């Protein structure tokens, strides 16, 4: 049984987990299959969501640009003043760090390697 495909089929068109399908699946899986299914389900949900952390407030223009760049995905924007300026974007396994904190960390890492 392909657990990834089963996880895919458990997602409703609006991006939420179809509780009816998930309950039916959970009743029929062994413990090992359940672990695979839940990992697949987490992956499916992560692929449909984009997490954005911004320093300060995200204005309408920034939100509009994010919506255009990640059309069809749920965009969750949080304020994180610890970034020191800029933003981070996490989409699935990809992370874009365009923050002052990220720049400083990368610079410190490079200096430490020289």
C-alpha cells in the first residue's frame, strides 16, 4: 500500500485533512503503516503551506507579492523582530533567509572557516 498516495487522498480540496477519510484510514493501518501515513500526511500539509517571518509589519504590497509568488498555497505571516530586519520564507523543505540575523550568521560562519 502506497502511504504517500493515501496521504494525498486524505487532503480535502480546501487543503484541510478530510476527517472522514483519515478516520477510515487510521482504523485499518498497522502501527508501521500508520507512521508512514502520518509522515506522508505531514509532507502533504507542509507542501501546501508557506511560513513567512517578517521583522516589523508586513504591508499590503509584501502580502500581495507573496500571494502572487505562492499562488494556491496557504501563506502564514508572523512578526519576528529578532530577525533584525528582512524576512524568512519557508516553503516545504526550502528556506530563504533574507534577514539581517541570517546575513550576520552566514558572515560569522564564513569568517570562522577562513
